[in-house]
């Protein structure tokens, strides 16, 4: 009889490496954020890059059930996947997609950000031809200098496209470049410019619609940036956009990264481990392998720098991280192994084949966070989360 491997086995049975996504943490974070920003501001939950690696459709469902009104994505394909997963809420594509996607945008009832006349008119034409009105959000560039209509041109832009009966300005928004930094001047300049653009739009007799500007950092730090709606990404996942938000809200990380030991061996004094022998055994140690590598989002830059947790104890990762595997020192004799190992907790029970290893998350009193990992390789928690979303299978809990 045909037996479906994908259906009969759970992700952690198919492969001894997986991520766990805690839905309750997402709900709790949204509740915390709602309390912090107050009851009157709508929340758009950003689920681009497959929900920052957490699974876009699952996150969208949880977020919508926890009071988020809108969903934001980066591109049309991401929006289509959400519709196919049964998400009915309004979906905003946060930057203007190619004109070739317009048919799909209308078919799947999505709302694009717009910043070129070409796209606006093509959208209007297609909508009029189909006998519908296409809503859009005008993206205003107030200093990020990435995409968007320059703030001083917002009024002229709308005058150029607003004659079109197939178009409806449903919202006006901007995006901050420095909301997560201590540079208050640059932030204030952007918000002043945004309000100038809104003033011009209103002065011309148009309604800017839903006004939104804040990402997580701005939403948490600056009430003035809330307007009608805030666009929350990283904070919903329980990660801080910067150290400046840590004392303002308490967030709970939703993703943890897990593996199981699939090989364990004694490696003698002076023997190298993994490609290039960037680590050599100090003797008398066990090397444990887990099936998790840079192809799963564990950056090769972390080689010989990171730790893993087993049963509440820390162990140093050693040797070059491979595409699909990496190794760690699982010695019982912590004091005679590497210098870094000696600095770690001294008392350990021997690890065994099949033991669960925590790469990101808590084990006993120990914790390894995405912030720790990001700091080790000079990046931000956003990138770490996205990377672990690329190949690992996910288990949703609660
Ligand atoms: C990604 C993104 C956000 C969310 O930013 P966070 O810092 O993750 O909260 C908001 N707005 C736009 C336009 C984005 O691209």
C-alpha cells in the first residue's frame, strides 16, 4: 500500500533538525504590543520572507485571531500563497511590484504600494477594464531614499494619477530609516516630511486614507508615529528591533531551533575535525554531530564561535560548519578540553546519540538567543530568523 512519507512522519521524525514556533508567544507579543500602543491604532502584521522564517500563513492566522486587521507582504507571490492558504484579510504589498503582476493583484484582491505613475496608470487601466476599482497605498519617500514618491512630489503625483476612475487612494505611508537608532533628529525629519506630504494631499482636496508609518521600533518608541495603523514585524515574533526597545516592552521569542545528535565519536589528540581542520582535538574528548548546517541558516561565520545547549549545559561548537551538519565538543572532561570549553559550565552529564540539542532557545537555566548569534557574526536578529526559515521544517506548538 502507498504510504505518504510526508503525512505519516512529523518534521522531527523526518530529519533531526527543525524549528519550533510557539503560537502562544505570537499572541502574547501582540497583546503586549496592543497594550503598549493603545486601543485606537490598527495593527498590520508583516509576514514577508515567510513570516521572518516563522511560516507566513500560520503567523497571519494567529495574528488575525489576536486582533491584527491587516497583513503586509513584500511581493505578489507571498500574497498569493496567503490567499491560497485561506487568508481573507486585506493584504498590502509593501513595495510596488512589476506591472506584469497587476492581473494577479486584482484576481487575488491584494492592495499594492504604488510609487510610479507607470504602475498607477496600468493598475487603473486594468481595474477599469475589469469593471472594478483598485485600491492602492501611496508610498512616500521621506528620507530612506529607497522606494517611494519624494515627499515634496506626493501632491503632484496624486494629481497626475487621480483622474483615473479605476483607482482609489486607500492609504498613504512612509518607512523610517532610523527608528531603531538613537538618532532622534533623522527620525523627526522624516516624520515632519511625511506630515508635510499629508498636508499637501489634504490641501489639494484629497483624502490620504489610512495613514501609516511606524515599524516595530517606531511603534514602540514614538507615539507620534502611530497615525491610523502601525506595521509590526520583528516585535510580533518576539525579537527586539534594537536595544532601545528592550526596556519599553517585554517580548517572547516565538522561534527556537532544535536538532538531535546523529553521531558521537571519540577523537584523539591532535586529530582535526571538519573541513580544513580549523579545530584539532585536545585529546580525550567526544565530538557530537547534528544534522544542521549553513544550508539550514546556521551561518558558516559562526564556526568555532557559537555554543549549543544539551540538557541545560553549554557545549562549544567546533570545526567548520558544513552545509548540512556541524559538530560540537561533547566532552565529559570539560577542564582539559579547549580554552573556550573550560570557560563553560564544568559539570555535565555525558551526551548520547539521539539527545536533543538546542541551537536557539532555552534549556534549563541556559539560553541562546538570536541576538547572541547575530552579535557573533555582525548581523541583526532579523537575518538570523529569516535564515532558519529557508529549509528547516517547522513544528507549531500551542
Ligand atoms: C519589514 C517592514 C516593516 C516591519 O518592520 P519591523 O522592524 O520588522 O517591525 C514595516 N514596514 C515596511 C514597509 C517593511 O518593509
